[in-house]
């Protein structure tokens, strides 16, 4: 590139001037137009001097530095955003905290209520469960409590079933044969009892007789759990406390005098009976005492025993 006094030179370029070829006949006409537009058809091109040449290596190095700086800034910003996100992620929202706390309190309260309900059904002091009999229409509840011991006896068993329907089906077929029946529910099992006795020998003798009538039998010792029964009047308490004594009398060789004594005592208890279950229990005891040693004695005793277990297991 040429230099002139160390400065950039200006080159003037003219378009469509004398140095260019023209067609014949156009010279005169175009001459005037050329002169009028001469100023418009030219422009100056300023060439840079040699001292102003660009150092491309330096320029590229500078651009590389800027690029690295920008990358570092971007990474730093991304790291800050990630850190902020983690802080937000693990920061406990107040409303969420109170929601969790409320759920824990409600769950704990519900658990305590259920525990209290289950406690009421558990065995009380002396191994007896707490029970309360159903009231009659008057709705009077007494303040007395009767503590009933477990009742040990010997039975003739006609079968043990997992469903009540199965037990009732067999019981119905036995009744048609004149065999007494009582279904006792205990621990999700249904025991079909077709005879009761005071001793193992008496139960076995009864088994042989019932087997002759077409029953499938098994003699064994049996226990009915005791209970603590609350909400009784004084008369109701006496009836419940007499029940185990009357049962033992009915399954043994009782004298007529003993039968009459208990019958008279029960007949005198007419006041203060407010619970339907206890009224039914008294009536079935009297019926069993009256039928003692009779043809229907076993069924009467089983009916009385069934009424008693209803109150104990309520």
C-alpha cells in the first residue's frame, strides 16, 4: 500500500466518465447529463495508512480473555442459583410445620381414645372382665357391682364351629332328635353344648346316652369366664351372685329342700329389677329349678346357662 507524507490518501472514483466506452450518437446527449451528475456519481475512498493495520493475534487473545471471563461469571451465577434452590428446598414452611404438628396431635389423641376403649374390655382385677347389663324401658341404673367367678363345669360337646350358621344347622338337627342344645360363642368359635354335668364321670355317662340318640359327642371340662358387672341395683346383684350357686345345684344330686329354698329366695326378688337380661335370667333359673330331675331338666339348665353367659360376655 502506498503512503503519502505518513497520512492516508484519498482516491476519487468517477463512474461512467471519459475513460469508459460509449455508443455512437450518444456522446452529445450524454455529455450534458454527465456534467450535471458528475458530482453525484463520484465518491471518495479513504484508505487506512500502514500504521493503522489491525493486530489480529492480539485481537483474538483479547476476545479469548473476555470469553473466559464471561464463562466464569455464568458458572458463578449458576452455582449461586443452585445454592439458593437448596436453601429453599430445605427451608421449613411455617404452614407446613403447623399442618404436620396438627396431624401428630390428632393421631395421638385418636390412639389414646382407642386404647381407652380397648382397656374397658380387658380383664379387670381378679381376671374378670368388666360388663354392664342392658337396662329395660325404665332406664334406671344402679350403683352396685357384682364380681362373678369363672364357672368350671363338664360338658358334652356336639361340635366346635367357626361360624354361627354351621353350629345352628347341627343344633337344629339335634333338636329334631330330642337332644338339648346350647351354642356358646367364645374366642370366635362356636361350641355346641348338648349336656352339662358336675363331674367328668357324669359327663361321660351322658355322652353314651346322647350318642345312642345319633349325636356325635365328646365329653370334656369346660370353663365360662367370670366378670365384674356394674350398674346394678341391690336385688340384681343378689340374683347374679346366686346364679353360680344355682347352676352347681342343678348339675348335682340336689335335694328337694334345696331346690325349694332357692326357688323361694328368687320368687321374693320382685323389686328393683330394672334390666331385661337379669329379669330373663331370674325366670330361667326358676324354670330350671322347677324342672330339676324332670324330662326337660337338661334343656332348662342349658337355657339358664345361655342367659347367664349373655350377661357375663356383654
